C-alpha cells in the first residue's frame, strides 16, 4: 500500500524489472483503511512504515495472514555520528 504518489510509479517499475508484476498487487491509499477492508488469505505481508505506525496495523495484518503466513517488517536503525 502506498500513499506517496511519487513512489507509486517507481514501485510498479521495480516490480516489472524484477519480473514479478503478475505476482504483486500494489494497493494505493490509506493503509489503515485498506487493511480493515481486505479479506484474509495472504501468505506474506511486508510492512514498511514509520516505526510508530506498526502497532496500529498489527492486529489487522495478523488477521489477514494464512496460518503459515509471514509478517515481514522492515526497520532501519541509524547510528549517531
């Protein structure tokens, strides 16, 4: 799910370059709203959001996963210079 309009075409281009456009569905809009509306059945959910937002979406993300599904969350740490 992307809300940053300028990054949507870049994401689509990267999916195509990887040859995976047919396997990836890019959902555009507010993540909280979209997550509430989706039906369960996902094998993988990749969450890339501001650190403070994960907790707001965790319950819905877990609900959407298949029993053997994977919830992958990305988090970067920066070292102070």
